[in-house]
C-alpha cells in the first residue's frame, strides 16, 4: 500500500469512530467584569478516548485490559460506548459501539502528544 493510501486508510479508521477535529463555540457561564471573551479560532483536535460500559452519563468508564507505551486494548462483554475528547474544550462526543464489538485497540504515536496525552494514531475495533 502506498504511503498516501495508508494515511487515508488510518484517517478513515479514526473518523469512523471519532472525528479527528471538531469546531466548538464556547462561552463563559458568567461574565467577568473588565474582560473581553475572544475565540481563538483553532480547531479542537482529538486528544483522548474513553470507553464506557453503558452511556457515559452512567460514569462506568473502563480501564484498558492491556496497555503498552504505544497501544491500549479493551475487551467488551457488555454493550459499550466510546467517548471522544478534544483539545481546548470540555465537550466530548459519544456514541454506542456496534453491538457485535468485542474489542478495541487504540494505537498512539510514541513521540507526539495532544493536550499532554499521547496522540492517537489508529482506533481498531472488532
């Protein structure tokens, strides 16, 4: 596979579970006297992933079953959800994994970070 096709293939695997970037609009909960709020206009990059047993609102996050410096793997026995976390925002995107998903492996770039977390290279769920 050529490098360009490989890169497109990896981006497709990530996008299918978590968009690599999102744009959000944020505002202060309460105004601060003498301060002006200005958006920086930067996109919010995928910074992390959390897997949950059930919807994220139930707060049942799962720890990886296997973990190395460049890959974390989760195994599922019950219906699970994925939550995608982004740089520069507290908003996250979440959705149920397909019902037949039994595992997910997240690979990381060993020398790159986003918001202090290892940069995600690939998400592979089976």
